[in-house]
C-alpha cells in the first residue's frame, strides 16, 4: 500500500509527550478500524453534535492515533479518534493531525491499545465487561509468539493491565455479564447501580450452591433475589433526619461551633434589649450546649494525657538504647526498615505494613485457617507493643523541641 503524503504538523515540528511526531495526513487515506464500534460503541447524538460543533469552529486539535503503513494487519486504520475522522470527512477537512504508532503491527496489539484508550472514557459496567470480553477473545486467538512476548499466560491478568482494573474486578464482571447463571435482570440492576458488582457475584454464588450452575432454577433464584432487594429499597425509602432522636453533631465540628456562637451572641443581645421577650429556655439551651462542647473537649484532652502518662510510666525503666533496639526488632517482624538513631520513628510505614499483614492473615481473607489466624494475633500484638514504644520514643523528641 502506498504511504500517504504526510507533512509535519505546523512549522515547528510539534511532538507528543512520548516523543512521537505529530504529522498532517490526508483524511482520504485514513479509515476506521474494523473493531471500532465493537470496542467504543456509537456515541450519543448529543456527544456527536457537541464534537461536530467544536470541530467546525476550531478544527481537529487532538491528533488521531493511527496504525502505521507497514503493519501486517489494518494499516492506516484509526485506533482512537474514529468519530473525529467521520466528522472531518463530513465537513470536508482534507488534512488531519495524526500519530503513527509503530508498535501496533498486529491485530492483537491494536485491540489492546483500543481497550487501553477506552479506559479514559466514561462507560458503564456492561460496556466495560463487553470491552474486556473482546480483549479476552482476542488474546485467546493470538499466536503463541505474541503471548510469550506480552507475558500473557493468563487472559484476565492481561485484561486487568490494559483496563487499569484489578484482576478480581475483571473476574467479577465476567461472571456477572457472561456467566452461565446470570440474568438480564441482574445485569440491568448492576448497570443501574441498584446492586453492586460484589453483591451480584454473591447472589450468583448463593443460587449456584442451592440449585447448581446454569440451571433455570438458579436463574429464577437470582431474579427473585434482585427483585426482593429492589422492594426493600423502595419500602425503606429515603431517610429523613430525626432531630429528636438522632445523635447531635460532633462537638469538634467547626461549622456547628460557629453556629452555636452566633446563636449565643444573638441571645445575649436580645436579652440586653428585651429581657421579657426572650425565652429563658432558649438562652439556657444555647449556653448549656456550648458548655457541653467544652466539657467534651476537656474530657478528650484528659484521656489523651492519661494515655500518655500510662505509656511513659510503662517504658520509664527502659533506656533509650534498649528501647530503640526493641523498636528495630519489632519493625523487622513487620517488614519495615529499621529506625535511625537520634531521629523520631515514622508512623506511616508502620501503619501501611500493619494493614498489609492484616489483609494477608485476617480470618476473613484466609477462610479461617488456624495457622494464619494465629499469625494474625501475633502480628496484632507486635503492632500494639511497637506503637507504644514508638510513641514513647517520639515523645522524647517532642519534649526536646518544646524545651
């Protein structure tokens, strides 16, 4: 195929962020990718009209992503920007800014690129699942050389890398939208955000455990569960605040503190002007409410002071050197780098490591494995002791700074 006549976009050799050169290419030489509508779908009339008006006024400003001429499959096909190409052809624009992606030589590479481009656009769960299924089918049909080069031993991992989602989410969408037990009622509920994706998977699992995978009874059970959830949601309705029974706002809320101060100020002013016309109860409530906030703040400070005193008394007999050595041993058990002498210990890495280990050994994530449950209890004890030692260690630096 003859290479189209291209020239550099503007006179100063404009380049895209990755270093590729943006060039002007004849619009008549470009064509939509055959899988464009399957991956991206057709845009709505409102979106199409808005983009058409923008191109009519300003031209095509964003370059189109195009397969190079030397590609084995689909040369000069637009893999991202087909709507702009279609509008430009309608408006009679002869040249368009394009980016030739030299790495998109095979059909599989092109589909992966298109799905990666689609993750920046707003799609619902059904459309995301459809895109992931297209990519999954393409990877299965790809030659072994491509799978080895792309490290594509498992299709779901490649799909997750391309879409920017987790492997768990990819598997969930596949089961909800393409599983043997799924139903249109469940799909519509997930798309309409009436049922979350994780909840939909649980409904399918429950129906399959009772009636078997892919049976009519299981599908009926899934539909019944979705309808029951919808009825409960409608029956419950939106909850309105009940000021008589609901808990009052938190005392440290800045907004409510300012409101109470303004009410108290107004009440005092009214009392000074017309004592007989002011409700004594209102003044009493405003003042007592502010007093309650002060009492709550004092109690919180007292609790913190008592906690610090207990921590200081607990580790008072430990020398700073022994304490730092113990901290480093406990940090090693959590997989955190040791602390440096003469410096405070950072809290953020400890909390991050604790969260990671909690997810690794928590009974909810390990099917109540006794060995891992015991490990979880041990890590919790290490974390609790370590935080007490770190707090005592850091207090010495805070005291020195205040002095």
